[in-house]
C-alpha cells in the first residue's frame, strides 16, 4: 500500500510532465525507426529514378547521333587516319612510298636496311629504316621536301651526306623512324559522350587525303614508266 501511495503521489505531482514526455518519446521513436528510413528511401529512389531518366535521355541522344552518321564517310576517314598512322609495322607500304618518292625526286636507292626492333616516340612505337640514296646535288632539297610531305607519319633521325666538290652527284645515308600505334582498347563507358571530329581534325583529314591521292598518283606513274627496253 505504501508503494502504491508513493506511485500515485509521484503521478499526481508530475502528471503534467509525464504525458508530454511519453508523447515526445513515442514521436521520437516513430521518427527514428519509421518516418526517417521511409523518407530517406523515398529520396534515394527519386534520385535513382532521376539518374535513370537522364541516362535514358542521353542514350537516346547518342542513338540519334549514331543513326545520323554517314558510314561510308566515317570508314573513309578511318582509312585515311590508318594510312597515315597505322596500327602495326607496315614495311611493304613504307618501302613502296620511299621508292616512289626517291624516283619522283630524281634519286636512286642504293640500299635499304630495316630494323626489327621497336622504339618508343612518346605514346607511339617506331621502327627504323636506313636508306642509302644517290642523285644530283641540285635535287636533294626536292627529295627532303617530298619526304616531309610523305603521306605517312615518319621522323628523320639523321642525314649523312657524302659528296665530291668536283662531282654533281651526292651519296646520302638517311635514317628514318616510321611511327605506328596500336588501337585503343577502351572507348569510354556506354553513357559517355560520343566523340566527334573537330573542325581542325576535319581540315587535317582533307589535307591528308589530298596528300595520299597525290602520292598514290605519283607512285602509279612511276611504276608505269618501268625500265627501258634493252632490245630497242
């Protein structure tokens, strides 16, 4: 009886505080364990839905861009780029270009030495070609100019000229590095922006296509001349 009286006395004395405290604690537990988790989950779901919607719109834009691409034009541009900067060692093509260039410049290739070892030039790989050429002194500048305009990315490592003051002919050793690079293994994520050619790149491709066409025409005309008939 004494305990019950104590409890009743305590309740009567603090009843104005007990009920609000119980309500406050109940509300706090409800917020922590029910309302907050549901609200956080709703916000997260809305964010995920927004991200999915943005990705869907972005992918739709990429699909529309891909559908508008001219396949033949893109293949032609890729072909030009690979001719200028191939993905592997192209000994035959480079030798053909150099032989045509030498003939066009009025020089004769006495010997060719190929290096099987690969070097590094920046992010690109390279192999070495050593040429020994002979021809008129007056046409050497023409040879260098044509070499600089070769439709293939190369780098002249060294030039060693041997000449006689009394002779109009020079013998030259030219060391050339032909550059190449493997294709990239990654092309970006599915939702990454589609790459496109800039105005500068478009102009460069047009210029390279003209150089390639000129070089091909010169090589054809050189090969068609052939050797003179020894029986005439």
